C-alpha cells in the first residue's frame, strides 16, 4: 500500500512529461505533411557520391551499386 504513495505521483509526472514532449513536437511541426515523407522514400534514388565522398569511401564502396550492401557491412 505504501508503494502507491510513490507510484501514483510518479505516474502522474510521467504522463505530464509525455504530454509536454508531445506538445513540443506538435508545436515544432513534427506531424506536418506526413504523406510527403512517406512518398519521399519511394521517390528517385539519392544522388551518388561526389568526388570527396568517393575518395573517403575507398575503392570497395565506389564500385558497389547504391541499392546493395556487402556482407561485411
């Protein structure tokens, strides 16, 4: 019974914290244009590596097709 004196206020604080984070995300526009984000991942392939990124990636990753991964990765 004594544990309820601790658990009820903690659960109320947790609910308030969750509501505060949800309100913050809603205010920052995190839930706007959800359909556009779903369509974005289905769109065209991303641009390939530029010269600087290709040099840093090394010869192994330059020859890989963008949609495939090697077994070691």
